[in-house]
C-alpha cells in the first residue's frame, strides 16, 4: 500500500442537547498535492471545512479522537516505516498548533514500532496497530497520551494489512483491511473473527482505508480509488455512498469515532448601569466563560453602536487561558480567546456616547465555538446590555447669608442661586433645603430668572424646602430664604441646600447618583453670637396687704435666667443699695429675723452663701445676733441689707434656669 498520500477521518459524536450531531475529521497528507490539512465533513451536507492547514510532522498519518475531550492524536508514517512521531491537536482550539508528544517507538520493550494504519480509542485508552506487514504487524499497542510511546499489550492475527479499526458503542473491536474484509477481535488478543466482505455500489472494489461508527451505530468506511466515504448498516455489508472527499482519488486514509461532550461557552455583558447620558463615558465588561470540560477557542464579536465613539478594548484571561489579541480599537470587534475548562476572558470596552444620541443604547456581544462544533447551551452565547439615554446637564448651586457671625434672636436671609451649565436642559430639577430648627418663621421666594429658567413654585414656607426648577442650558434662578434665629441659639448655624436632576431623563455627570455630590450641594456656616445672661427677679411678700406692728413678713425672690447663655458669679442683694430713693436702700421699720435667710435652688445646681451688712451695703462682714440693735429676742435691728452670693452656673434653659431665695422681718 502506498503511503505517499494518506487521509485520516475522525467522527465526533456529540451527546446531550447535540447528541445527533456527527462531525467527521479527516487528515490528508500529500506533499505533492500540498494537502497536509485537517478537515471536518458535515454529516448532513457532506461539506468540508479546513480545521488546520499544514499540520506538522510529515504527510502520511493515522488519526484517532479521545472521547472525554475531543482531543485528536495522529501518528506520522515515516519513510523508514518505524517509530513515527505522535502529535496531539485540539480541534476546539484550532489556532493552537498540534503539539509533538514524542515518537511512538521504540516501544516500552525496546522494539521498533511500525508505521501504522489502525488507531482508535476505547474509552480513554488509545490503541494502535501497525498492520503494515512488518515484524509487529499483528501487535496491538496502547499509546501513552503524554509521551506518545507505545506498549505492546496483545497480538491479533488473521486481519491482513492496512485498513483501520474502530470500537462499537458496546465496546466490540471491528477491523477492516485494505481488501474490504471486516473482522471482529478481542483486545486480549488471539485470532480475529471474519464477519464478511463489504460490497460497494456498481460492483466497485476500492481499497478500504478507514473505519468508524457514527451516532446511529452505522459503520463509516473511507476508500481509495475512488476517494469516497460510505455507510453500511450492520449486519448488512452493502455500502451506500455518503460523500465524495477532497484530496484526490488515490488518497489513502484512516477513520475513527468518538462520543465527545459538546463544548459549552457562555458570555455576559454589562456596563453596570441602567442609564447613560449624552456625551458621557460608556464602559462595558464582557466575560466569556468555558463551562465545558476541555479547552475551547471562542470567537467573540461585538458591533458597538455607531453612537459610541472612540471605542477601545482590552482583554485579560484567567490563568492558563489566553486572549488571541490583548487590545484593539474600533466599533467592530471580532477577536477570540482560548479558554481552559472553567477559564474566563474578560473584555473591557470603553467609548464616549455621542452628544446627539437619544432613546436606548443597546449593545450585544456573542461568543461562538469553532464552526464545526455545536455549543451545548447556545442560549447563553449572546448577551445584550440596554440603557436609557439621558440628557446631560451640569447643575450647580450656591448659598450664602453674607455673614460670618449673627446674634441670636436676629433675622437672617439666605440667597440661593441654582444654575445649569448644560449642554442639555434639566426641567424638573429638584431643589431642597432643610433649614435648621433654630431658625423660625421660615419663608422663601423664587425669582430673578435668566436664560429662560422658570420656578416650579414662586414661594413657600416652613423649614423643609423642596421645590422644582426648570433650567435650560446656561440659565439660573435665585431663591431667597428668610427667618429668625432663635434667641437661645448658640454655636454654629449650618445650612445646606442642594439641587439634583429629576428622577429620570437627565443625568448630571458630577452627580450621577443624585446625592448632591460636587457642586450640586452648597453649605453656609455662620457663628451664632448668643444673647448675654438675663436674670429677672420677681419679689413677693407673705402675708401681703396692710399688717400690724409685730407681724412677721416673709419676702421671697424668684430669679430666672431668660438670656442666651448661662450666668455665673451673680449675687442678689435686698434692699438694693443703689436704689434711686435713699429710703429704699436699707431695711426700714423692721427687724431682721436671725437665721431666716434661705435658698431654694431647684435644679439649677447653685450653692448660695448668705451675707449681711449693717452699714447700708458698704461692708458685708456683719453677723446678726439676737436682740441686736435693741430688737426683741430672735431679731436684729442692726441688719440693713442681706445678700446671696451664688457659686456655679445658672443655665439659660428651663427648667434649670430658675430658683428662689427668702428672708423674714418683723414690723416694729
């Protein structure tokens, strides 16, 4: 048999949702005809597709496919007819060249291994027979799928030369030789069992080269002279034509089958938002994932809408996976990534949305497995992101009362100016201002429009201001807020106003989340000058009215701080030595009752010290004595004035701002 031209076929049987799909791989080696290629043959149309061009190693080869992951293995028939190189190639990653594993021989026993015609997988074990008429023509080998080296495991006799072998779904080994004779055999070795001779249409007697089982359990046979592929349905041995093959009618070949899981790629796409704005940035994240069990190359396409300009993209793959191209530019993206099982490729696509864009920005990305494969879950091979396109408005706000300090109890006026720097209008912009509770009687007005702006409301009242403004590009409005600072206010008066875009339809690039960020918020801080302490006194006597001599009178003085801050170090003197009427400056016509001074501080926390004067308040060192100055026992006529000196602070806030003192005298 000539080995100058060899074609090898592999049938891929896909299970799951694509169980009916059968892909046939063929390897054609002909240096003269320059057809050292790996192909697929469509099982419905018989159309051929090149999978890999100019495979390395030589031209004549035999081929098999591993069931677990679809990996192809081929062995080159060398000119010496021994110890050919073994290659591994993944048809799901066609951009990656076949990998040389090593030579098939010498075998593990040290003997040369003949160039072979027969190779097939049973499960994940790769079997090989030379069947070339050499010393090991009947030897059945297993092939190490990492090193390519063969190990002899059995001898199968009586099968002739050339042809191919294949395992049925039940695990039965079928062998066909170059003379169309079909056998069954055991991998344990021994004489093969003759099944019969295959007949071909028109009585043709081509050389039979390749053998496989398709998904329907039919045998596929590749022939030479003519270079065709036929089908037979056992137990019949009558062949029917399936396809005319490229590569020349004199091509020799080999055929093998495998039930391979379908590849499963998925894609997601998002820009992380539901709205974009005219003239604003757009950034998409596209993630391609290999959910399958073996490496696959996925073709990624994304036609970014023309309304997005300046498009650039980059790709980053997970460990062990690879992006075919790391980056690119332009709206038409067509690239690929080779992904390990579980691997990902993440594409970041950026651009700028046109200033005239409107409606909805819709962008779809897709991933596709190689055309000769069918994805197990095609529904997740497409991802679409849709965003509402908003107008673009640059809002701003300022606020001031024009003051650094203000007295408590004083009126206050704030001026708020809202603006839109464009480029688009923002009608229904929301203006808010929560005026501090320390400002009472709040009223506001809106006016002084420029650039066609209009107020949502002309005026209002209350500390919680929430209104709207219609602001064309380049326009402004002025709000005037008035009120009165509480008399008891202190510290810093802080007031913040903000403007945000309406709930939908408009985006401010400086505040896309509508939180009052950047120049969409303005705060005015004013230091409050608190009112001084203001202690008021209310004096009463009991009993009141006209009383007879000898009657005790109890005087009570209630003090209250109604000022703006606490009072410290204050005293109460009675009578007041500074009274305008000299007769009212000292006690007259009464005798002071010794020990009658008292203090009722309430919750003020004050502590009072009692003091006495016998000289009209000039000095305060006198100590009352019973009968002093000729008074009756228990009284002192020499006392002219009494004084309470307080330690501590008298708050200006009720109820801690009030207390009382008292003393007793007797009418002479």
